[in-house]
């Protein structure tokens, strides 16, 4: 799906365990301006249900697992995140719904911009109209 990509990260391991490093310009295709964590999501709770007009993000599930349901206004797909060596890139105009959180899920999200509530599109009908209109 355009504007989404499943990224694979290198893991450096030795007898002490594993280390994965994410750097702007190599693993992360934008300048990172903000990092936030999502954790303690209870069973049966879903999050997201919005798109961003102008934000790029990479989500990494560093513990546990969760599902991202992605929608570009034309089609939907589900991506399962369950490894600290994988990151989900989401560019602008991708609707996301996060579901199926395991109780131990810790989601780290790297973002290209500072927090801006005005960048959120929270109505699915409005999002689909905008996304489909942009393709015409
Ligand atoms: C996204 C998905 C993957 C802040 O104050 N600063 C921040 O940087 C963020 C991200 C959130 N907040 C506040 C806003 C709300 O009062 O934290 C509260 C929970 O945020 P929200 O309901 O937007 O959380 P999610 O899990 O639905 O969505 C978040 C991100 O907001 C969103 O950009 O793509 O994770």
C-alpha cells in the first residue's frame, strides 16, 4: 500500500542480548522530531481511528504484539507488529486503527513533527473523501 512500508531493522547480538539502533537517514526516512510510547493497553481496547494530513511515523512494537489496520481510502490491510526488528512506516493520509494489543505490548512511535492536534483527521467518511479526491 502506497505510503506504508514494513521496515526491517538490524539486531546486534552478543552474550548480553540484543541491541537495535534507529537513525535518521538510514533506518528512519525522516528527521525524528518526537518519540512517544503506548503501553498498558487493556485487552479488547482499540486505539487510533484517525489519519494524519502531514505526518510521517514509524511504529515499532518493542515488546508484545498488536495489529495495525491501515486504510488509504481505497483498500484496507492489516499489519501485525510483534518484533523489535520491524517497524511500520506510515506516511501522510493513512487511516490507522490499532487492535489486538497483547497485555505486554509496548509500542514506540517515531514521528517527523511535533504534536499537532490540527493534523489529525478523525472522521473516516471525511478521510475517505479527502483521500479519493486527492487521486482525481
Ligand atoms: C498515531 C497512533 C499510532 C500528546 O499529548 N502528545 C503526543 O505526542 C501524542 C501522540 C498524544 N498526546 C495526547 C493526546 C491525547 O490526549 O495523548 C492522548 C492520547 O493520544 P491519542 O488518543 O491520539 O492516542 P492513539 O493511540 O489513538 O494515537 C496515537 C497517536 O496520537 C497517533 O498520531 O498515529 O498513536
